[in-house]
C-alpha cells in the first residue's frame, strides 16, 4: 500500500513532525517510501524472515511509523509494546511473541531488555531510535539505513522480492491486549485486516485526501495503528506528536481538520472549559446563554433543519462570542473528532455539539481490527457507535452479547488455540460486550458482559453507564468505579483529578492543603454530594449512587490499578479497597442522599 500511495501522490505531504528546534518538519510520500525501503532492506540484511516478529517500544513519533512500515515491507510482523510497560509484562510480550529484533526508543527502554536475560535471549538485534548503536548488536537508525543502502546496492530487488512474497493472509501485526485480568493475549492481525479497513473507510468518504490529521494516540494501540493504514488508502497528511502535554500547542501550530482520541481526552477538555469559565459577571452570563442557545438548537441542527431566523442569529452570536474561542483552542480548522477505544458518554458528545464541534463515535476491539462500526460525523447519532462497516457483520446473541464477523477479525491469539476457540466460533468473534441495535441498525453499547452487576433486588446495572454519567457530571473526578453486585444499592469509588482539584481548592481558599488531605475534606464532600445528586437525576432509580467514597490517590499503571492503555482494572481496585467498599454498605441508606434529587 505504501508503494501504491507513493506512486500516486509522490510530492504530497505525508507527515509533519516536531523538529529538534521546536519547529515542524515535513516529509512527502516519495521520501517516506525511500526511507522505509532503506530500513526494510536493513532489517532483511539482519536476517529478518517472513512473519518474524519485531517489537517496537516507543512513544508515538515519526520514527515509529517509518519502522512499522519497514517491518511490514520486509515481510515481518510488528509487535507493539506500550512504553510504560514494565517488568514481567515487558518480558512476557518479548518472549511470548518470539521477537527477534527490538526497536527501543532510548536507553531507558533498552535497559528493560538488558535487565532480563530471559527477554534478551531470543533478541538478535536492537534498533535504537534515540542514541548511538555499537554497530554490532545494537544499531541506531542511521546504521540500520546504511546497512539497507549497502544491501540494495548488492541486490536491488531485495525489497521488491520481500513485498512480492507477502499476501493478504500474511501476519502483519501482533498486538497484546492490556487485559484488565490475567496475562495479555497476543492478537494476530493479517494484511487482509488493514487493507480491508483502509479501503472501506476510503469509500465511506468520512475523510478526504485534503484533510490533515493530528495524531497523538499511542501507536501501540490498535486504533492508532488503524489510522496509519487508513492514511495510505486515502492520502491525507498527518501531524505526529505523541506528547500529551503538547496537544493544545500542537493543534494551534498545525491547524488540523480532524483528530481521534479516547473518551477521556474529551471529558478532560469539557471539564477544563467548565472550570475555567467565569461563574459570575457578564462573561459568565454570556457563556451560560451561549450554551443554552447551543442546546436549544441542537436537535434542529442534528436533523439538518434550517434554524428559524431569530435562533439562527442567536447561534451566530453565540458562536462569535464563545464557541469560536473554543474552536480556536483546537486549532481553528477542526471539522470533527472521532472517539474510540472506550464508550463515550452522550452527555459529553452533546456538549461538544452544542458548541458546534462534532465528536463521532466508533466501535471495535483489538481482535476486530479497531473499527467494526462507525458513526458518520455529519450528523452523528448520539448514544450509538453507528452501523457496521460494509462487509462486516454484527449480530446480537440471545444473551445480548455482540458478535462480529468479517475480514478484519483476527487470525487468532498467538500460540493460544484454546482461548482462540473460546471466542471465535464459526467465524464469529464473541466480543464480551453487551449491546443492541436501534430501528435503523445503529449499534448501542451497554457494557462489558462480565462487568454487569445485579443488585439484590434483581435489577441489572451497567457500571460503565453509571461511571460515564458521574465522570461527565463532576469536573473534579478523574476515575470512577461503580460497585454493588449482589448489594441492595449502587455505590461508587472516586478519585480526583489533581489539576482540577487544585482549581477547586484555590476558589475555596484551601490551596495550602495537600492533595491527599483535600480528597477527604468535608467541603469537598459537600460539593461532590451535590454533583452526585445531579448525576443521579440522569440515571434510572435502581442505577442511582446511594453512597460514595473518595480515595486518597488516583489509580496508575505503576500501582497495578490501570492497564497500559489506561483502563481501570476493576477487580484490582475493588480487592484493594475491599474495606472501603464494605464501609459503603454498613447501613441501608446514606444520610446525605436527597430523596427528591430525581
């Protein structure tokens, strides 16, 4: 696909990336293809054979992309490792995948390999992105490229033969799912998966070749990898910078037309805007008025109906005074966002649309190649992930589980036929998610099958729904874990976002108090009680949170509470805070709950 793209639009910008002096550099498709060929020839010169695995442990950056393309061009399979993966998990992925080459971002990542003889035993070579190699076992990128150039002089057809030897069923990518329980599973995705998704999404005309993407998502995740393949089919440009703290400056510098992200990034943007908006005075009144105009016109705009003259004028004023400032913070040219990797709360989606910013939601899993369903940005249907992609079949089993079949479904779990047989039955992948279709065939996701809770009163509760509503309602919250399986009512464990809690403390004159002490402060509890009552008003009565506890620290990957792609390990948290959970059920009804909150 890269050769095809380079031949079709050789001089068109392929990637933009931050240079050493803070400026943005550009590379076209012809130069991209040339550099990839050199790296691919270098890998072949190191003895890489068809479907052999090459692990990449690095943050999102231009070098990650070029090396990934080179691995596939050479006939190998990219194994992705999150750069925050540590210890046993790092060793497990390198050894279980059978990786023969490791691409390490820097000396810190290389040290993980050197510290573990078991992991390093099967690795023949290391490619270092930042730093200098020894020219023998450890090569830097220039040394790899030089080996490639030398190999191509000796055998000009080296890379061409490798490309010709790969087919649609050749293993292209091995991605280890960061499961919330147990060891990660290696998902085998073939060339067929990527080629199918790329060209189907091209035909859907969601993105055009004139678009500019801002890519910060971890390329270790299937969503990020999918975006790289889609780019080859469509030919748009991508600005690449994986530094989270540089997203806002980056958007302002490159002015992209679309960006993809996980729901948490949109929740944080909304919370930041809500907390920074004036609460009183003329500016506060204008902001509240603008969003009321956005809300009142939302249904007509979603339906494509022309607004009445007075409402149209009001919305243009609201956009000029308030919404345009938010859009400018996003670079000024954003046409739409796409949310994936977890369920997006429709309340967050609606808030963005009120301001004239579209967030379309898609659905898929690592095992189904990232995208199985997607909402068209214009207009999105809130609360759904859209219809299935053309060529992909989605159905609902009798117990409500979503089943998926199609060209993007994985070949299987690497070296694990038993677990493969458990989830792949007659070509149908059992997702473990619960969902339903609306009348038009748009899929709605409820929750993970294994996470559904059943109260002692017999009511089923989807924790993701409860958690999403709370997270969307309380701007100070970082993480939420709903509990209550087998209990009389639902409770919640909350952690606080450090930055947003600091803003709250400053307004309350409590800035001199530590984060840990603030989390247990009576004034914070009173604030949270009001927000919880507001959240409960958006839930069914049996879903409402009757009690909550604020934990003294956020969950992290280091403490085992989060997966590498930042999902909460629910069982780890409930086991760790079992005593806190028990304390939430030492009486039938909490004193603070407002029975009339609904």
